[in-house]
C-alpha cells in the first residue's frame, strides 16, 4: 500500500523547506524529467505562481501545488495532461489529482456564494469562510455511479456520441436525496430501459475532471428490452466476455471493472470448457 498524505492544517501557509511541487499551467501538469518539480518556495518564485497551496506531508516531505500564469517560462519542463501522467504511479498520480482539484477549488471559490463578499483564505479541510456572513464552504465533490450490467456470459456496454469505436459501462450523476443504489436503478432505466437486481458495490475512484467521485457497481439484468435514451447514447449492446470492443484506458475505473468481470468470466467458462 502506498504511503498516504498527512493533510496540511493550513494550506495557505507555505513551508520554507524544499518539497515536491505539482505545477499546473492552463490545466496541464508540468514535469521535470518525467517527475514533479522539487525545490523550495523561494526557488519556485521565479515562475511567478498565481496560486500556491500546501497540500501536506508525505513521509516528512512537503507536497505543494501551484498554478502558473500563461506567460510563465517552461524552460526545462514538459507539459502533459493529467490523464497522460498515469506513469507517475501512486502515490504521486493521486496527489497530482488532489493538487488539481485543490487549485480548481481555490480559484473558483474566491467569493461567497451566499452574500457575494470576498471569501477568506483556504483553511483546514480546504474550507473557506466568508468574513461577512460567516458561511463556510468546502470543495465540491460530485458523486457518480458506474454500472456493469451483466447477464450470464455477456455485459452491456454503451457508446456516447464522439467516442469513436469505444464502448463503456453505464454512468450517471447521483441526484439530491438519492441513494447510490437508487441511482444505479434510475440511470439503468433511463439510459437503456432495463431493470436490474443484485446490485453489488465494487470499488470507487476519485476522478479530478474536475471533481467527480466515481462509485462502481455490478448489477444483474432481470428484465426489460434495450431502449436507448438517444440524447445520451448512440448505441448499446450486449458483448460476450471474449468479444469485447474498444474500451476506456486502463487508468479509468470503468475499464478496471470491465477487465475484472472479463477475468472472472474467463476463469469460469474456461474451467467449464476444460471439464473443471
């Protein structure tokens, strides 16, 4: 298990000792020789960051996030999209996602949503408190479900417009006053017209684009015929475990869930074929 971050009590207080920096410019992560930049706040000041946060400590080393202006010099640095930075591995990739979400929150919460007054600085738990009306706000997290619908040796995969040949499992955001299981049933009924049972939790994944929490379930088909919500999907069909189409990249929880299901089916049906 990778080491975990000890969150900073005051993210706005930047330590003076050298640390690991997750630098972003225009939404892209900046790396030096394939890794986050290391150095002190004083050394990084030459890049003139517009926003700096102390994320916390990882095994005694400060982890920091900074947003750079468009005109910042990138000499010696390479720019990559966060999705393309998966090779960082854990815990660095997870910290890069946390850094991006923390910066996004700090940038978009400058004013109180209740009275419009300028908010206070980012504090414990990344909260901001309005000095005018006292309203405390926290980073937005948007829960969404992923649903692997299965029936015997087949899985239901859907395709959205613009995906090319790629297919994935059903997904949707959780509504207010709705449980995750209720969301699974609703999204399945709305998007593909099916009824499901035996809903089982599989895994979750933070998805910093910009602030989702993906929660994956498997659900057994129990009735209904395919009927697409055409505003959301352009195709949906059943695939055998050994005839899967082009899938999402391995970084995504949806792909990991599909791969896990296919592996179990391979073991199950392979054993039957061999007489086991």
